[in-house]
C-alpha cells in the first residue's frame, strides 16, 4: 500500500513539474520525444518490410533514415503543431498532424531520390512509415494528454478541496474549458448555465446544463462562488447582457483568455482572467476597412508623436501592420520611448521573411523643440504624422496651465508648421471630447490645437492635409478611472467617485486607434472627425459593477456589511459632469458607420496669430487672468470653473445631460 502511495505521489510530482515547465522547454521535450518515436517508426517500417531486424547498409544509409524524423520534427514546428496545448489537443490538432506527416514524407522521398537510395523501398516511404509514424505520434499525444489530465486534485495539497464553479455557455468552448479545468484539478464544475431552452436538463461531457435562473439554487446547494464565462468575445452584446444578470449574485466572474492567445499557444483554455471593463463596456466590433487603414501608411515614412503613450503606442502597433517603410517614434519620456521601441523591435523581428521590415527610429525629445521636429521630419522623409503627444490629465494641467498650453497648443503649432513647410502629405491630430465647450485648461489647449490645424487647412496654398479626430475616454489608459478603481478594489476600498451623476463615454484603445487610422485615410483637409463612442456610462454604476463582478459586495446603507465602500469625493478642478463630442449639430456621415464628420467654426490664421502673441506674453508673465482672457475670446464656450461647477447663491448648478448627437 505504501509503495502504491509513493508511486502516486511521484506521478503527482512529475505532473506538477511537467505542467509548470516554461513553454519553450515543453516544446523542446516534445520535439525530442517526437524525434525518438519517428526514428522508431522508420526502423519498424524497414524491419516489417524486410521481415528481419533491419540494420542500415552504411553510414549514409543511417543518416538518410534519421533524415525522416528530423524532417518530421521540423515540419511539426513549422506548421505550429508544438503551439497546440498537449493537454487539450483536438481534431484540429489531428488534422495538422496528418498534413505534417504527408509533407515530411514527400520531403523524405525527394531526399531518397536525390541520393539514389535504391535499398529504401517505396512501400516504406509511401505507406508503412507514414502510417506507423502518424499513428505512433497520435497515440503518444493522447497518452501525454491523459497523463497530464490525471492526478489533478492531489496537486491542491492535503486538506484542500477543489472550488465549485459553474460554466456559463455549454457550447464547444465550454466543453473545452471543462476538460481544461479537470486537468488542473483546482476546480470542480458543478454545472453548465445556458440560455438555450432546448439544452436545459441535458448533459454535456457528463455535466448537467441548467437554465440561468437556477444559479441561485446552485449557489445555495453547491456553495458556488465563481462563474466562468465561456461565450466567444465576438458576441460582446450577449456577454454584456449575461454580465448584467450575474451582477445580482454574490459570485466572482472570470472568462477565457483571448482566442488569439490560445490559438498561438501563448495561453491555455484554463488560463482564466478576471472580467475586465472592456467586457462590460465593449461593443460588437465593426470590421475595419483595409483600404482606409493602409491609405496613409503603406509604403510611407510615418511619424507618431507621443509614441510611448496609451494611444500613441497602440497607433504604432497598428501602423506596423500596414507595412510602412519607416516608423519614427517621438516621445519626451525616455522610459516610454524605450518600452515601445523594444516592443516594436520584437514585433518586427517576428515578421515573416516575405514582409519588408520597416526601419524603426526612436527620437527622444519634445514636440515644442522646433529644430528637433523639423530635423526629424526632414531627415527621415516623413510623409504622414499622427500627433498624439499631449498632456491630458485635467487636474495636473489645471495646476500647470503654462506647461499644458506650451505642449498641447504651441507644440502642435510647431509640428503643424514644420509639416506644412516640409511638404508632409498628411497630419492627423488626436483630439479629445474635453475640447468641446471646455471648463478646464487641458480642454481649451486641445481646442486651440484644433484651431491651429483648421487655420492651416483653410489656406488654399497648403499642400498638407490637416485633420483632427475627436473622441472621449479610452479604457485602461494611463490616467483611466478604471485602473484607479481596480487598484482601490484590490486594496479593499474605498472606491472614490467624484460625483454620483458623472457620465463619460468609453472606447477601447485598439478600437480608437483603428478608427483614428481610418479617419486619417479618408481625410481631405480641415475636417473634425468625431468617433461614435456608444452609449454614455455613469461612473458610479461602473464602479459598482466592477466591485460586484470581482465577487464582492458594495457597502452602503442597504448593505452595511458589504465589502467595499463607494465614496463621493467631489468634482476635481476643471471637471464636468458630462462630456460632449460636438460644438455644433452640423455633422455628416462618412464611409465608416462609427466615424462622423463635423464642420465647425474656426479662426483665421491672422486672428489666431494675434491671439497667440498675447497668449505667449501672458504665459511668460505667469498671469492666469491674461491666459483665461485669451481662452475666453478664442475657445467656443470656454468657462473656467473653480471646483468643477459654478456656484450661485450657494447652490450647485447641474445641467441636464446632453442628448445623443451621434446616430
């Protein structure tokens, strides 16, 4: 009995060692195993053909026999067979295996023909070896998978029980997840939930399928505290509805990793992640127009200012996919520039050989440095500029108005002037909804930046296409409220919300960057493109949803024993309750359903230059009154607000929320 327990313990330790190995080591071990097994298959095929214990005729014969397994392993690696997770290999993996065996056999046959190996029978090459080799590899994969999926529960250690969980979604993805969780052994699936009435009461892989309404019973009966969402990411609207329903239950919700990560081997099906805000707010994707994406980028030298920021770095990633000849990265932060350069260099190195690798040029410096900007554009023959460099944190810019205006407004003017003088084809400014009737210096500085481009575009002699793309908040950017909420929840609270009625628009960073590139492609000059941000979101509701979906309860008057307190701290200086995207109502649709074009008033270049001269003098003297006087004359609707909202007779004024203007 003790010997059996010791053997079981050894198997458990072996499985733990095998599962926890780094992925490159796993692939190397699997490749070595395949080489040995295919070598055995070659020898066995020859022995069966000659009905004897086969011995290679000479040294070259031995090398030719070893060429078969070597070509086989190389083919497996080339076609990504080692990127499939061994524990969860499926029919798709089996199909890849057959294809690889066929290709490797054809290569081996050509080698045999090249070396005139008459002693190597065609029956071995074309029949015995592929059948034996393919069969042995397939069986070995099944054995490895079964062993790795075994002995899962003991890995938890003595006295620990697998946690009861429910999988929402009884489709193929849910069943694969069930198999993966069984392999890990740290979770016990007590049921599936599925909206399909026809599946209710049925069984999938031996686990009963329930209606979603039965979750409360499962929580009480089985002690379920975790629900895993196994609904494909493409069905975002359905996922959002499910998440809304789950918020009323005391459960933590997790979901699968990205399908792309699973397909490429970077993650396994059971590598679960917490629900992210994008799952709550993300909308069904609208396919990008490849022609618009590539129009201003493909085959050109492209400059991205603020390349290390949240939007700038995503623009760089997506621009790289459109095959520019040169990608110039400009940022004032050395750390941010280093990180994006290293990331992009790795992406370039992984490009297929058939793709022309663009030159990556990191430039450290400020957009306000006139000689640096002009030298960079001229030296690298820049054809397209995406201007994302900006100070964007409202309270910080409010406390440092001179720095904000110098960077956001005058920095834009420097880059725009250089672009025009040096014949840049296209200039795209990344703007913000805070530029519309701003109540803060940051928004006003961005509206002035828009006015700079509008004035340049109004000059008929200007060859450069100047355009602006305006949108609201992006999810999980460096200054995102989402990051702050997540950290506060993890720290045990409180979660700080500025005002109970604050409303914001949100968009994912990749979606915003994609739409910016497409808007830049369709620009003709002087337009303000406005991105459809979807439905506005109450920040208070967002905070409460994040708390509940992490399996915690909001502490308030209704639930005084809850886990996380939501605290209202008041609007920050310059902050508004509601953000707007349009100055006027004059918008027209474009070729993309999520991009609209707005024709808005602007100032002449002569008027703008006069006002800028006064503004520079006020900035030099540090006179905030002089700065605000210029902003009130030049920026539509600018109204500086102390503490976020004006007070009249001691009463806080709250405007009605704006109606939707993007339909």
